[in-house]
């Protein structure tokens, strides 16, 4: 694997093999995003795919009207989800205004993101392609059971995606 996972060609090829842009994929993944948001009592759930220059929301639940809903993604520099790819680990932020990695992020300053918990979406061949995450507008502490829920749901999402793509 590349020392720079965001620009790892093999990781980007693994994303392409999943055929995420086929019409039936979004509806299937949106059910997972909604379920996670509801179970963790937060307004926003995402299945976010992190590319080399942008993150793409393969599915979302709870995005308010506005530019994020319209474009279904952000520049990679603004992405909280990129940290799962870079660190190959969950990324959890109780208060984004206080966290050193997120406090100056435009999504925090302009769009009001305050809490975030995400678990890596990992292919069976080991590539982290993005994040299964929940987001809220208020500070929120996440417990081990919350992260375990996200872990289980992320694994299920990857099993479904790989099975339909013939992995």
C-alpha cells in the first residue's frame, strides 16, 4: 500500500470496482445511513467515499437543504472522513470546535458540524475507501457501544457492496 493512502492507485481502483454509481446502490446505502442516524439519535448519517481530491456521499440521511445536499460531497481537504483513510482507524470528535484537526474546518465554522463519529469502510483486500459515519450540530460524547455499532454497520455495508460487485 502507498505511504499516501489518498493517492494510492490500487485503493482508487478498488473503489471503482465497487460500481458505486449504479442507481440501485444509493437507495440501499441510504437505509444504512438512516438506521445509523436514528440508532445513535443524530440528524445525519453518511456513507462517504474518499477519493484523492474529494469525498463523495454514496448515501446520506438528514442532509439539510443547501449546497452539501446538492453536490453530495466536499473537497477532500474539508473531509472528516479522510482521517479514517489516512489513519486506518475510527475517527471520533465530541466537539469539532475544540479538536485540533477540525476546529478550523469550513464545515465546522460555516455549516455547524459539532460532533462526528466514523468507522472505516474497508474492502476485503484491506483498502479503506471511506467512512460510515454520523454527524450532529451539537457536541456529543460517543461511547464504545456507539463505535461498535458503526463498526458492525460498516462491515455489513462492505459485505453488501462487495457481494453485488462480485468481489
